């Protein structure tokens, strides 16, 4: 069984607080995806740069 505690205001669920928390979580997840993608792009650029440099060295 899963017990979840919700924020309460005046003995009613506080939907405004829940909305703020969910929005903050969405922003964190999006930022993590952007960071991951940036790292992946930069790693690919480094590999391509190394690859092109080694190809030039082989051709000479």
C-alpha cells in the first residue's frame, strides 16, 4: 500500500502548492535533459575533431 501525503490548506488539498511543486520538478527534469544533451553533443564534437585530425595525419 502506498501512502502519499498531500499539502493541505484549511483541511482541503492545496492544489496551488502541488502545482508549484510539479512545475519545479518539470523544470529540473528539463534542465537535466539539456545538460545531458549538451554533454553528449560536446563528446561527439570532440570525437569528430580527433577523427578528422587523425585522418589528416594519415593522408600526409
